[in-house]
C-alpha cells in the first residue's frame, strides 16, 4: 500500500493542534445528479441503514436512487442559496467563528477546519490540509449533541478509514456527545428566551429530534435517552412544566417502527386537542438544514394548521450565534486540557538531521 503524505515534505515544519468540526453533509448542487451521488454515499453507509448489505444494495440502486434524487432535488431547490445549502453555509460560519476565538487565545498554534461526513468538503480533504499544516494533535468535534451510531460513530468510522491510508497519524481526541454539557444547555436556553422576548410564547413548545429506528434503541444506542435528557435539562433551565413542552421525533422512512411520538402525526393531532399556538425547536440540530427549514417549517407547519392550529412558529437552530459559538469553544477547550501547546524551538535542528540522512532541502 502507498501511504498518503504530501510532496516535498518540509522537515522543519512547525507542529500545530488541529480542531476539526464536522457535520452530516450536503449535495454539491440542488440537482438530481448531485443528489443521486450524495444519497448514494449517505444511504450506502451501513451505520445509517442496518439491513443485510446485498438486500439493501438491490433496494438502494434498484428503487431508491431511481426515484428519490428528483424529489430531494426539488426540496433542496426551495432552500438553496447563492452560497449553497444552508447546512454548508452555517457550518462554515461556525468553523470560522470558532477559529477566530481560538486564534485570539492560542495564535497560530491551533488551526480550525470543517468537513462533512458525506459530500464536500470531505473529511479526508480536511485531514490532508491539517497534515500539510503540521497538525500533530487533532481534536474532532462532530456537531451532533446527542450520540447515535448512525451519525457520531459513522464519523469515527470515516476518520479511522482515512487514517489507514496515512503515513503519519496524529494524536487524536474525539468528542462523541455533549447532550448534557452545561454551556450547550445554557446556549439553547438563552436562544429561546431571546426568541420569546421578541415574539412571545406559545401554548406548547415541541422539541423535535431526528428519528432513528426503534430497533437501534433496543440494540443499545443511547440516542433516545440523550435526547430526553437534553430536553429535560433545557426545560428545567427554562422553568417549563411537563405540560408546557413535549419531545417528538421526525424524518422516519421505511416500514419499521421508529422512535415515537412522531413529529408529523403529533402536529396533525395537536390542533384537535385544543392547542392553538405552537412553537417547534430542534435541539439536536446545530445548524438549520433541509430537515428543519423544509420539513419542520413548511410540511409540519401545514399539518398543524390544517389540523386546527392557529399559530405556528419554527424557532431557528443555534447556527453561528455568539452564544452557540461560546458554548462550542468551551467544549473544545475542555477537551484540549492536558495537551500542551507545540514546542517548535528545535525545528531547524530537525531539518538539519533530515538533510544529513539525505532529505532534500
């Protein structure tokens, strides 16, 4: 095997600490062709769809990738911006804001970048950029507050697979979840309080999370429990009683049972149960994306209003708001503890020794 390095490796390269922020991913364009490529990568991940590979390959390539790309492209076109998908725009802004704070604290010793698990910029491309900047210690922060094998573990899989092809592997720390991290809970609370101060409160607050098959929970995935803990801590911080909020799960597909209650069915029924005003917030989404903008703020809005509701509001994700960035920086710094800043006082000697062994200048 030829291990990946890079041409003209500088033996006097300064060492740095890298912080890699990752998110789920996005197609390169809002077109059926781009969606077919993106969905092909996403849905082929065995962490995402846990069914026998041969059977799923037949279903995926024989049915899903023939039908779904066109539908998904139309949905993406409704949220696409000049800078690309909202998820890409917000994740890029988050990375830039984190980098700004880290530079103020640590100068050039710490570098920050972002990547997507599926699509571009890929995790492999970010790792290559880090290698070329001399990153010898790497902290990875997947922007999934609640752990699930289908998201967080899949990101780890992708990192590990890339490292098998690299000559020089950095020391690495991986943040697998932060569902009960105090500053994250506080950031959400301040975000909601600011929204309420401007727009007022509704009869009910729905905290909607991305769903996973119930089978994953029964097999030991902690996602369901972590979603409920995040919601409980947030409700306690806001002083909400149990009848003032509820937790639901969205975005299911296929015929098997997923985590319940389902967001769409819940919102269809709430209007008929006397709930006239409703606000929905998605604590598991660090950035707004197709799933929050199109599915929650459009589809589920219609379900609630058609079911008898009178007022619906989607409360945006934390995105790149200062309270969110401050929480993420606090999380990063907590996980950097014990790592000293790089000592680059002897890089000239390192280069001299390499040249004595035949390395080119």
